[in-house]
C-alpha cells in the first residue's frame, strides 16, 4: 500500500470516528427564509439585506492658511483628476441544471441505503436524518439563495449547510461526499486535487439534498451575478455607500447599521486606535481602502465592509506600522493626516511637503491649530441634515481645525496609497504655511510675513 492510499484511508477513518459528534437538528424556516438569502461567510455571520435607501452625496474643497487668516478655496480637490468607473460591468452566467439518468439515480439510492444502514448498525447514527440529508425525503421544499463570499472546499460548504440547519448530520454528509468524490478530482496524470466550490450566488432548494446542493454549487449553480466598482481616492463613506446602493450590491441603510458593529472593531487590530467613536460622523471613515472591487449583487453588508477592511489590512504592513511608531503616531492619526493630504494637495507630488507642514504645526506650541479648510468642509457637506437634528455645531467643534486643536477627531475621507505613504514619509522642512493658486501651484512660507506676501501676490 502506497503513502497516498494510507493518507486517504486515514481521512476516511477520521470521518467515521467523528460520526458520533453529529447532531440531528430540525430544518429551521427562519434560517432558510432569510429574506430568500443565506450568506455563507468564512469570517462572519452577516445580516439580511435591508430595503434600499439613498446616501447623501459628498463633495470637497480645501486649503490651509494661517491662524485667523481669510479662508480661500483653491479648488485643488475638485481639479484633481480621479478615475471613476461610471459604467460598471455586470457579469451574468446561467447554466442549465444537469439531470441524472434514472439508472444512475436507482444505483445511487441503493448505495445510499446500504451506507446508511451499515453506518447506523456500526455507530448508531439516526437513520432518517441521514436519509433526509442525502435524498431530502422528509423536508419542507423551500427555495433560497446562497451567497458564498469566497471559494470553499466541499467540507467547508457542508459545514455551512449544517450551520444553517439545512442538513442534520454533517459528518455523514462528508463521508458521503468523499465516497462520491465531491471533495477531490483526479487529473490526467492521476494526481488528486481538491475540488473548489467557487464564490458566487446560487439559487437552491432544500429538497435537493446535499448531493444536489453540492452539484449545483460546483457547476456554478443557476446564476452568478457580480459587478466591478471602482472607488477613487478621497471618496467619503457616504459616497462609497451610495455607489454600492445604486449598483445593487447592498443597501446604504444596512451598511450604516453594519458599520457600527463591535464585531468589526474586535476583528481588525488596526481599528484598535479608533477612539471617541461616538463623536465621529462616520466611524469607519478613512478605512474603506480605495480600489476596484468585485462584489456579488445582493451581498451581505458585513461581507462588503470586510472586503474593504481586508484590503486595508493587507496594505497596512509591518513596515508602515514601524514607521508610524517611529513618528510617534497611531494608525488612526496617520490615516487622519493622510485624509487631509488627499483633500489639500493638488497632486501626489505635493503631499510630502504638506505633510511636513501639518507635522510642524502639531509639534510646535506656537501653532495650536493646523487650520485645514478641508476638515470644516467635511461637516459642511452635511450641514442641512445635521442642523435638522441639532448635530451641526457639535460635529464642527471636533472636526473644524480652526476651532479644534491638533488633528480632527478622525479622518475626513478614505485616503489612497500616495496619501498614506506621504503621511508616513513627510519631507523635512521648516514650512508652516502654504497656499494654492487657481492652477494648483503651491506657495510655501516659513513665517507669517512670508505667508502674507504670498497672499498679496495671489490677490
């Protein structure tokens, strides 16, 4: 007997040894009828999708000037060119269900009955539970949609089916799947490879039994709808949620609800430096990393947020953390500076020098305020709604850096790679002021007198 055969037999024996741990649960209509949708996530238990609602649009203008000086809008943010995908591509894939021949069904029925009765005799598992898992004889026939948020193997899918009470005996189903070769396939060189059940959206029925469900998912199911969306650097949370809502990925209202979940903050270590959460306008502002993503239509709001946060986690590496520690700032403070750079700089080339001005002011007792117009503009964008609920003045006090000392309470947008890198690698200068002209050219000054001369020149 070769090593490979020994490993296969060991896996088979392990399944048998664990049979007794399986439970005979009844099918839960509440789990199945989750608004017609069931989300299979490897990392979370998402909530159902709520009715669609529109999110507020957010724009921005920015400038930095001296304390008490007249604020001027340079248009730097509005003039910067950003690539936006306004024509997202939706991919649809439809496949017909495969019908097994009556002969094959008869043979399989006999095999299943033999396996069940042998297993029941040897290890005393519930017979009807196993029969229902495979043949779905005594279960309510319910249509539902399953969303796999990432690729899974056969046993992962079976575990998820068990979690949702769609099968009763996951260990027996795994044994059955192994016998039926749902877990591995043999290539032309006689090498066995794990079968991948691809992420996607699938329409199933509880009456299919585990074999039918696995077959449907393995062959890409009835339907798979995905959409690619691009989120530019400097987008706000509201702009991101609005775009997701408009394109049918997830409702904005459900995203706002999921965003404040403690579960996300417990899962991601980089969010540990986010403080004063109740004082922030959008608690995850700054952390939905700008890039192009592919989503499933009708995806779980938690799954959507995890895509952004996972990408941020991958980009915020040990080198970045070491640099932040060297500068003496937390992750949240670096992202807050980066967000200001995203709005203040005319282009990426200006970001390092503007970063130096912000840090120079933060490190100097002579400049209690960094005086960034973009921080006040962030709240100004939502003035009407905030005044309606009496929150406008409250948010301005913690965001407007003409009245809030030091940095604002949190980021004012979601910065991109250039802004984050510049916040971590500022130039070494003695500047404390800067201005832009209408073309985006920057004018730097070390003293108030030099700054006034720049103002007069531009006027």
